[in-house]
C-alpha cells in the first residue's frame, strides 16, 4: 500500500504568513514565538516568514481572507487566544473565528493551521503557550508544514 503523507521539512522560497491576534497578547506573543521557532527548526528561513497582526480573534478570518486572496503566501498559520469571561461573548467570538478560518481555508484551497486557543481560564492559556501543555503555536506551525507538503504530494 502506498502511503501519502507530508514531510516535516519547510519548502524553501515559499512565503508563509502568521496571523496573530493582539488580544491577550501576553499569551499570543508566546504562540508566535513557538510558531517561529518551529518554522526555523524545520528548515525555514526567517525572510520567508511574515507576521500579520489583527486586533482580536474575530478579525482572524477577515485578515485571512485578504491574505489568501493576495496570492503571496503558500500557507497561513492563524494564532490567537479567546478566554472565557462572565458573558456569552466567548462563545460568539470563538465560534465565528473557528468557522471563518475553516471557511477561508476551503475557499482558497491553501494550507491553513488553526492555532487559536479557546480556554476557560488564563491558567489554561498559560499552560498551552509554552509551559506544561506545550506550545500550541509551535504545534500549529508543525501541522502547517506537514500540510504544505501533503498538498504538494497530492497535487503531484
Ligand atoms: N478577542 C480575542 O482574541 N480573545 C478574547 O478573549 C476576546 N474577548 O474575550 O473579548 C476578544 N475580543 C475581541 C474581538 O475578537 C474583536 O476584536 C472585537 O469584538 C472587535 O471586532
């Protein structure tokens, strides 16, 4: 049986964008650090990586649409952190961001990684931004690298 899967090696010369949400930046800056570190450790060049900042998670799909429509990027890693508060706001923001990111990935048929934390507490966010539960930004970037290579394998 032939197995088709993506390598964990950055494709040289292809631009990759990170879109990060500034809201809860104490957390999301750590996700960017993790994503950048993963990209470089898997053979990427810093010049091929661009960071695009948006105000909050709700804006992630809006910027993603523009970024993918520009045709400049091979793939996009979306990062952010939605932390539950006392009102239903969390549910609306996290649902719209999640649905919007998936919709844009399918519309433009490009690899897109989902590195949006949706957590109940700040402690859960800290755990996932470079402490005891790892760094979800790094995990999202590794997934993105695999999917870039998988798309190429399937197209070939
Ligand atoms: N944006 C986030 O990224 N995380 C949050 O936890 C959050 N909360 O809780 O409000 C949040 N809100 C801002 C939102 O994403 C938009 O930027 C804002 O509504 C303006 O469109």
